[in-house]
């Protein structure tokens, strides 16, 4: 039988245990891979990571940044390993997200989407770009495998001072746009800054012409491989012929074949070695960082189809997805919620990026580059005129466009080469 003293001691020990601070939460590392590599992007994502760690004591974000092409190349192996990223930004399309889904490497996010209300972030038609059937065979429907936090529109950045000097205004028709190119050329200036060394920028430059001549029905059928989808269309042939005309007319940077994107092409535009640059809204933050809000404007290239709204390459940016075998699925989903939610949209907007979520008009200052970019996105999204990145369904199309631009194939041969790849499944 226990003595009275023993009982008292045991009681005291029990009380001390009960009153002791709770044990510190287990330390957890969440590995995140993204493509925020430029200076203007770093503050935004590091701020969000710090806020996530503060809200989740014991959690450390281990972040690694890669450019998009490298990220796409290394993810299949990385996601198959137990030490791979818990959360990663994923390029859409058959060879990006589709291949990862087919290999069983991504976690379906539909339950988390319902929990966090992700469907309300942006239109379902844009969520479709992050959907695949479970076997990875059908794009645009099925499970949700990612959520994006940026919107993108490919359009024309331009130097306002050149437009003023040459008496130019934002073109309302494609014919006016072409006439403007010749006016700039006649003034002994380079109309369009362009470099095709990296390949993928050629998709956007040629695609800007193609989207001016194509209809969204044609593009949707091609992109999602619906019945009747084909690259062999009159609009694509005319667009290829138009690209060759522009090259022959000298509308692009001299030596564009050897110019890379991040250094030479971006540098050429910043140094005013050309009047316009046809590229994506993702460069807005970097341009503002270098030149401010007032020097540069942005507009969507008008349609060549009479009465049609401007149709532009665009949509949502790379999607945040989760590794299928992550040991922290709930934490991964919570992180995805933060970096794609209202707080992220606020920071993105402050850095000059275009959030996927609607921007409060009260935040826009008329005459600024940021306001122009938001207006461009609103123009195409409100009129259901958001086009597609062509390499999502034919990943090697950049090489085909480079051959066309180098004069190695004719426009007709270019169409047939891409169509052959498309019918073979895009590989």
C-alpha cells in the first residue's frame, strides 16, 4: 500500500506534467519547387513563404527555383522520388501535366478545391487547363491537378515615346497594325524586338499572328484534340505566310536567330533597340523594375477577322500541384491555397504581375503599364477570347517555327510537318 507521502509526490508530479507547456510541434519541411527566378518575383514568393511559416509553427519551406524548361524536364524524376518536392509548379499540356498524371505522380486536388473554394478563383474554362482524366489521355476535363495564381496574356509592349514621335495610336484592326509596322520601319526603327534562340518565344510571336487569323473554335479543337482538330487550316497557312513576309520586310531585330530571351531580347527592349516586344504579361514586373510605370504601354493585337474580338494567347500561368506520394497532403494543399489566394493576388499585383483573380479596379492608375496589362486581360477574358499555348499539344512546334523563320521550310511544308506531329500524338 502506498504511503501518504508517495501519493502526495505522485500528485505533485501529475500536476507539474499537466501544467507544463505543450511539447513543441514536430518540425516539418515542405519542399516547394517554383519558377520564380527573376528579381522582381523574389520578394513576393519569399514574403508568402514567411507568412505561411508564421501561420504554421514548426513548418519550414525549403524552396528551389528553376526556369520553366528545366522545371518541366526534371519534375518527372523528382516527383517519383520520396525526397522530391511536395509542391511544384507544373506546366500544362500533354507533355507537362498530362505526362505526370499518366505516370501517377500528381495528387488529384478536387476535394481540396471544394474545401477551399478554389472554383471561385477564376472561370471554369480556365480551370479546365489544369484538368486531365486520370489516365492523362484527355486534356481539359477530369480531375483537377493544379491551381494557378497568375493570368497571362501575350500582347505587345511598346515605347510610348516612339508612338508619340511617329503619330501612332493603338491599332483597332490588324490592317492598322501592319501599316504601323511599316511606318516604324520607314522611320529607320526596328518595329518588333524579337529573339528566337530559346525556341519558345517563337511560339508567341508567330502565335500572335495565328491568333489574329484563327477562331477560338479552331484553336480549342486543336488544343484539346477534339473531333476535327487539325493544324492544317487556311488560317494557319496564311499566318505562316505572313510571318515570312514580316521577316522579309525587316520587321524583327537584326540577327534575331541568335538572340536569347532573358538577356539579349529583354535587354534590347530595355535599351530601346526597337519599338515593340510581343511577349507575355509575366514580364511586366521586370519592366516596371527597370523603367517604371510610365514609359511603356501594352495592347492586344487586333483580329484580322472583321468584327471579331481580339484573340490572344493567354490563360493562367503554371499551376501549383502536389506530389501524389507526399506525406503532407493537407499541408501541401494549405500552401497551394495561400499562394493562389487573395493574399498572393495582392502581392502579385504590387509586383506588377497579373493575378488570376479579378483585380479591384480601384487599385488601377490610368496611364500606367499595370493598368494596360489588366485591361488587356479583361478584354480577352470578358469576351471569351483567351487562346492557347500551342506547345501544350505539339511540344516540338517551336523547332518547326524556327525552321520556317530560317527559310528551311516553306509555309506549306511547315503546316504539313506540324500536322504530322499532331496526328502522331504530338511527340
